[in-house]
C-alpha cells in the first residue's frame, strides 16, 4: 500500500499516488510475491507511532485479515517503532520501501562484490531495528570471568555482532575499491574512452547493452533486473573503440544505505568520458524518473548540467511503444538537439544513429592543447600522433611545438606519462 502524504503534494511531487503505487507493486512482484490487495491510503499527517491514523490502522487490519495477507508492504520509509506497532496491529510481517528494495538487491546480487554491498546495506538497516517486538532479546545473560555483575542482554550482543560484521564488510569493500581503482588505472593506459549507461530501473539499459555489444547480460521486464556492473568493448562507426559499462538502475527514494554501499560500483560513472542516460520515454512518469536519476548522479558528484561537467547523452528508449503521432512529435523535438537520440532497443531502431551520436559527443568533448615536446622524446611525439589529432606543428630549438586535439581522458594520460618532460597548455575553446 502507498501512503499518500499531504506533504508529498506540498513538495510538488510530479508523480501521482497511483503511479507510485504501481511502482511499489512492481517492486513487490520483482521478488516473486503475489499481490492480493493494493491501495492508496491518504494521510493528512504522519503519526509517530504508526504513520497512519488510528481509524486507518483498524480498517487496514480488517482488510489484511480478510485477504489473509502474510506480508504487508508499506511504500514509505518506516521508523523501527512504526514498523513494530504496525506488525502488532496488522498481525503480519511489515516491510517498508527500503526493506523491499534490499530484498530485491539480495536476490539479484551474483558477484562477490555485489553480495558484500547488499549485506552491508542490509546490516546497516537492521542495526537500527533491533528494538522490534522480540522482547525475548532483552533477557540478561550471566557475567563472565571474575567481574560478575549483570551480563549483556541478547539485544546488546546482537547489536555488537552486527557492528563487528559491518566493520569487516567495510574493510573488504575498501579492498574492492582499491582493486577497482587498479582496474581503472589499467584502463587509463589503454586509449579507450569509457561510456557509462545509467537510468531509472527497467528503462532498458541491459537490453540496449546486449544489442550494442552482443553480450548476454540478464535483461527482463523487471525492476532491478541488473545489479552487478558489466563492461564490454564497443566499436564506433569511425573505428574508435570505447568501453561500454552497464550499471545498476536507479529509483526514486533510493535508500541512502544502498547508495553508500554501492558507491565503489557507481564510481565507474564518475570515471566515464560520456554518460548515456537511458530513459523509458513511453512511461507516463518519464520526466519524474529523469529527475530522480539526476538527483542520484548529483549525490555521486556528477554535475552534468554545470559548465565543465561530464557530457551526457539522453537515450530516449522504447519508442516502439509510442503511437505514430507521438513518435513523429518526439522525432521533431530531438532532431534539433545534439544531446538526445531516439531508439528502441528491443526493435533495434535507431542504434546506428545512437553510435554516431556517441562518436560526436566524444569528439565534442575533445580539447585543443599546445604541447612543447623535446625532439629527442620520440615516444611522446608518437603518442600524440597516435591518440590525438595534430592540427599544427613547428620545430624550433630542439623542441616540437604542437597543437593537438585530445579527449579529456587521453589528455590526462599524456600528462601522467610525459608531463615531466613536456609542457602542456590548454587553448581557449572555439
């Protein structure tokens, strides 16, 4: 059930309560739960004890009993006290939106890294919920050794064990982060730009990834079908090779514990030379989903709309689900823009145009620089000819003064490799 809060309306939430309920139902079905009843509950104000008003709780308890509901999913973030009180009142297990998403991630994680990230997020969530209805956890255990006195309660022991496990998981994920950085360092030595796919969950990223790279990434009409990131090499029409990265889908109100746990994975987006924002343009809440994705990107430190930020290409997917008139209007709108392209990943429509647009955006982000390189440093000169577009050269007093257009990633690679013996100066754009 979706509690439609008056403050949500005041916050100018563009999505309707019914749309949010439909998303919650989709999330529930994603972990193979059978939905026997669904409803929008209008809430004037949050009640600290139960979220809902007392009359609403009584009505919900009656409906839950009549439908023999075993698990009640509340599409909101519940406090531990609210969750405990609702379980007592409804006489069934209650999980909130955060718990539901954690369950989905727990089922989808396949790699060791993904499982570590999910477990960390789940334990961080559970640690605050040890004040539940399990009163037997408060029984005292005897003291140990010669100290005597009251021992730890079971609740304290469980909390300490969870805290210790969280600390171990964070150490393991720190190692994962270091390993990923080593992989990124290795990729920087290869002249391939990185293109990252991002988007709202179920926008069609994995289907698009599979058609572009002939990969076999799991792709189904499910929320969060893909969890573990995948990378493949892709060749553009002009022959340039790039690395295409498929990432986990985003969603509105993504639990902060999950964002923190998956930061090592999502940092791949921070390293990307180009971000492909895949949108389900046929979805009625496509614009709201776009805003949610941009909010998560902002939390990660990606500011595509600011000057100097990473270039973003919007991929308007699922045009096959639009009627002819809507497709014609959309084509007219995007035809005048360089930052949007229309495709259907399923029908393989517009994929050639997408590849050409990727190539154009990568080239548009290239920077013209003036390089002064010793003529004796043949390796540096050859590197510039191989990775950049040399537009001018003048040899004078033992140095080659060159004007070169380079991709941002290649410019950074050149500075790391040859910066000590070369002078590089960025030229003004235009």
